[in-house]
C-alpha cells in the first residue's frame, strides 16, 4: 500500500521514527502543544490527530490510536509497515488491579496478557499461544528516564481487554489479579503483536487513572486528558534516548 493510507493522510517524511500514541486525540493535541517545539498537524483523518515536532532537538510524532485493540491495530500497522516508524510508545491510562498501586502511579507493560483473538490473525495455529511483549531496549530506556524524573516505574504484565464493561463486574479480573497482572488497559497486546510481525519496537506506558477494586479511586476525564505529564515526559525522553543509540 502506498501513502497516504486510508487512515493516515501524512506525507512522506512527515512522521518521525518514534511515535507516541495516546488513545485520545485531545491528549495528542495537548502533548504536542505543551511539549513539542514547532508542532505541525500531519494527520486528522476521522479526527485522529497526529502532530510532528521536536523534543530536545529530536523529531517526535504524537498521534492518537483511538480506543481498543482493533483501532490501535490499524494505526500501528500502517505506521510500522507504510510509514517506516521504528518505535511506538503507547501512553495511556489503566485501571489498577494490585492493591499497592495508587492513582497516578506509572506502569510499563513488560508483557500484555489479553482476552482478544487479535493474535490469531497472524496464522500461528489454532492451539498456539503468542506472548506479546515489549521491546527490552525501549523498556529499559523508559525505566531509566523514569528514574531521572524521580519516578519509580512499575514494570510487569498488563491486561489488554476487549471489554470495558462486563456483566460480572470487577470479579472478572480476580484471576488476572491473582496472577500478578498490574493493571487493565485496552491496546498494548495488538501493538506488541504488530511490532513483532514488522520487526519493530513497541512499549506501553500507562498512568493509573482508577482502581478496579477501589471504585472511589477515579480521576475525571479532563484530568486524564491533561495531567499525566510525568508519563508524557518519560515517553518523550525515551524517544531522545532511542535517537542516541
């Protein structure tokens, strides 16, 4: 497929080698306007904003992924395979499962468990199980950047769920919690699988926005959109570190 693609109308050279992907287009806009030098809107198909600028002299694109595995599956596939992007760092929100996690803690997905059948599309066989994992270099650079910002990034498994609501309530997550999964989000498994197939790098960094087992712990939408600045700066500095390799 040539570019522009059906979902991204950026031209050749308008998307950087490292892309930060929040789910929310307004969060992408906020990051670009708050952190990037000379940001330019390079995509707005379906309102999925993508902005390219520089951070500490390094080109960075911030583009929304939309919500859920099918959506990030489309955008990350096109970025890796048609725009020759090397690194995608998902930056989003997640619901905590473990008791010791608090609101605004930053977690990084070393692995991505999932209840989705997305990975079946790669033809690995009906009985095969693929384990979607982050790129170790991206992960280690993000942890390093976190330390430089005074943030103890919690590293472990995330759950990429196809469902936000479930009839059985939070009890559906009991076994994931018992298996040590840190938090629930909705995108990283597809991102990691696409990166593996394309031979590229991926990482998911999330800020805890609510706690599945403590419903009173919940950040409002506007704060989720605008206040996750530690996570954003960690991801941006990770992009700089990758450019220096």
